[in-house]
C-alpha cells in the first residue's frame, strides 16, 4: 500500500512571511484551527498552503471595518535602512500581542503590499530612493479605500531641511529620528483601546 501524498505545506516562518503576519499570530491561527497544521515525525510544524490561500482570500473579502473590529492592529513600517526598519518593527510587535507588523524596504514594494496587508497605520521614512515618503503619500491619496489610514512620517532631517522640502507630507504625524520608541508603543496601545476603533 503506497503512502498518502503529503499536502503542499510550509513552515511557520514561511507562513508568517506569506501572510505578512508575526510568527505568534500564525501560531494563534493554528491553535484556533483557522490554519490547518500538523507536526512531522522530526517535531517540525507544517502548515497547509491551501489553508493559507483560503485565509488570504477570506481576509481580502472582508470589508475594512470588519478587519478593524477583529481587534487586531496592522502596522506597516516602510524604511530603506535595515536597522531602523527592524527596530521599529520589533517595537510595534512588542507593544501588544494583537499588533501585526510587516517591515518593508521600499516605497514601491509597500504600495504593492497595501491591498493584501491592509494596514491601519504606516510608519514611513521620508528619505528613500525611487519613491520617497512624499511621493508615497501622493500615490496613496490616488487610491480608494485608504482615507482612514494613519501615517507617521519619520526622518533624520533637521527642521530647517524638512521645511525646505515643504514640511512633512500633509496629513501625516511627524517624528524625528531616532524615534522615541516609548512614545510609539504608547501611541499604538492607545489605538488598541476599544473607543479608538469607533469612528
């Protein structure tokens, strides 16, 4: 009797990368049986690619308000500097277990990721090659469905240099680098409060 074929699968880290979620969130989805998973004889967790694709499709069909009301906060960090990018992502993920954060190295990649990740907050570096922060916000305003998106723009530019470029993008909250991570965590926790989701 031939063995049953093994379903197409991947590890937890790869699943987190595919869904743009934290590893902890993936584990939570497995525990809730939202994602189908099993453990190999060697003790490694494997997650069904079919269940990942089903979850992706389901999330994209949900209206924006439903995503907000699931009490998860989605944050996108866009910064071409790897150290800053990972530091900001770590700060977001450590602020609360219901925060998902993806870190992206370019404005172009971030624009392409928006439809699948659907962030409520973007932490945006202003000085980036090709598509900088100002151009990113300009393109964002041309898209529908992102009117409620909050943008925190960050830069190491001095106040004089910033004003010479026309100031921070209109409608964004500006923070000078190095970012005050304590303030950032407090800001995110404030948004996690029940009343912050109504509006």
